[in-house]
C-alpha cells in the first residue's frame, strides 16, 4: 500500500502467491525510462513555433513564450506517470527525491532543465545516495534554482553550497 500511489487489483494479482523476497525484488525494480513529454499545448491562441503538436520539446531551443506551456506539459506528463505507475516503488521514489532535492519550475524558468532534473532523479531513484548527490551538483536545473549560475571568481554565490550542506545531506 505504501509503495505505490494507489494499489489496483492488478497490482495485487502480480504479487499474489510470491514469497516476501520475490515481492520485494519485484517492487524494488527500476522502471524503464519513459518517453519524454510532448507538445500537448498548441491551441487556437498559441502554437509552438519550433515543436509540432505531439513532438517532444525536451531538446528544442528555449523559447520564452513557450516556457509556461512546456512547464504545464512537463507537469501533466509527470502526473500521468504517477497516475499510471508500474507495480514498482520507482515512481514514488522519484517524487520522494524531488521533495528532498526540491526545485520549482517557475524559478528554473526552463522546462528542459526541469525535465532533465526529473530524468536525473528517475535514473538514480533507487541507487546510491552519494552518486545522486554528485549528479545533483552538476544538474543545470538545480544550479539554476539555487543561483549557481551567478557564481564568479570574485563573488561566489554560496546558496547551493549552503543548501547542499544544511538541507540535502
């Protein structure tokens, strides 16, 4: 019950009759990487000039006008993954790590970085914490969120270092 966002009868049937070790191994399986979010936001009042309807925007150039639409696309994509999760703790751990290494799309202000941050959490969700922290340190979304882009040799911005030490680790 606590491993998934909601248990369906099909989830129970997948583990029925298995030993505890078999169930744990089944639940602790990493899900394959999902397809990236797509342009689901073209309307009569807005059309993405770079990304056609139904195509992924995660590698498209940043477009200030499209950012809000792409952020909404990202959020609906991720909500869909949570609602339609596999019988695994993986998706719940992605959310757990997102809550731990918190970022906000509005502050990152680039949907591609928000997606990359989520993909990083997804990749390392069931792995080694030390490795995850090292990867988070290089993540463009986290660096943007915690002002890492403001650093220079004469005036370092200490926000990320402080957050890493005080909150994340």
